[in-house]
């Protein structure tokens, strides 16, 4: 029996609405602590099968929240193939292109070269 993995987005209420229209599960949060707790909950969610397969393929997190995650938490996220925890630009994003650079590093690690550069 095959399982369909889900997509989720964690961010401010106003900015996650677009993702809901695209079929993602959305979780509006108001502060850093709530963003971290929800992201960790989604990261740990699994199906009720024997292998405890991941429930989510990707969890997108607004970069304002993602940037404030401690390094050890981001490292824990990166050790597991699924779900991928990916930062996405937020409405208040600056010009540093943090989310784009992080995505470029993830793709380079997966593919072996910088195909987005």
C-alpha cells in the first residue's frame, strides 16, 4: 500500500494563506516559540505503519522563524531525509536572499552540484 506524503507551511497567518490555496497544510504562528514547537511536531509526525514513515515530505518555514532556530536543531533536521525542513521568504525578508541560498545548498548536497546557480 502506498502513502501520499504531505506538504506543510509554518509562518505568519497572513502569509501562509497562499500555500493553503496550493494544497499545503498551513500552520499560522505568532512567535518564534510557536514556530519552533510546530516545526518540531511536524518533523516528528509519522504514519501509523510498521516503519513509522514520515508523514510530511517537506515542511516550509518562513525564514524569519527559521533563522532564529538554534544550530543544533537545524543540524537535527538535516540528519533525516524526510521531511525536508526548507526556509521560504517571508513578507519582511531582507535583501540577503537567505531562503534562496539555503535551498541552493540543500539541492547541491542532494544532486552533487549547484544546478540553481
